[in-house]
């Protein structure tokens, strides 16, 4: 995994974590939907090869 790919993955995870924290601090339906949308986008990017996930974070 290149340094650039690792940085992009790190940014996506940080964004996802912030969205989840936003829901935890303000558990509204809108915040929940935003967190779910972000999770789905991350999963789709991983599935389609749009982002590379470090092997140490892949569940076997």
C-alpha cells in the first residue's frame, strides 16, 4: 500500500469516525441516516476497489 493510499484510507476512516461521533453526541434520525450513508459509501468504495484497506485491518 502506497503512502498516498494509506493517507486516503486514513482520511476516510477519520471522516467515518467523526460522523459516528456526531450521531453519538446528537442521536437524531438525521445524524443516524448520515452515519449509515457514510458507512455504506465506505463499504462500497472498499468493495469496488475505490479505496485500499491495509491488510492489518481486514478481518479473516
